[in-house]
C-alpha cells in the first residue's frame, strides 16, 4: 500500500513517535510525505520515504494529485485543529479529495492507531482489489 504522511508543525513530533511505534508495519509499505515530515520520520526510523515539497510550498497539493491519480491508498494527516493556519483551504481540499476518491484518512492519533492496526490485519486490502479491476 502507498501511505502518505502529513503533519502540521505542532504535530510533527507526534507523527515521528507514531512512526517509531509502528515502524514494523510501515516498513512493509511505500511511504511518502511532505518535506520536513519525511526528513524527521526518516531520520528517526530509518524508513525509506518519498519526499515531496514542504506543505506550504505545495507538498500537500502534490499528495492530493497522487490521491486523484489513485496512487495513494491511505493518508495519515496529523492536523493541529487549534491553531489558525494560512493554508487551511488546502487542508480542506485535501480532505475533500480523499472523500471523493474513497481514501481512508486519519486526522488524529486515535484514528491513525485504528487504521494502522486495520492495515496490519488486512482490513484495507480492498484497495488492492480496486486497482486490479481498473
């Protein structure tokens, strides 16, 4: 599966800790992330991560484009819902594109935990079946 990682600045450490905790599961999948998230996670875990631009430089849009092209199967997007962000419209569009293309998205640690356990059980294998049909 192709998993994309995005974390707002205040959630980057949480994303790193999450990836450390689930490194064994994540290592079986192709990972991509926005620039700083990719750098921090790769340095802390040794995982291979495809690096996109920084979120404010268009990295979120690059990931959205891959979602629209059916190249991302799961998005882990740790959002800071309390801070005002200048790129909030981009965040909403990213969530919207996941909804349009039926991409599972976790916007917080609780949902990410459920998704990663489901991923390890094979609960998201339906994504692979959809690709075979196309």
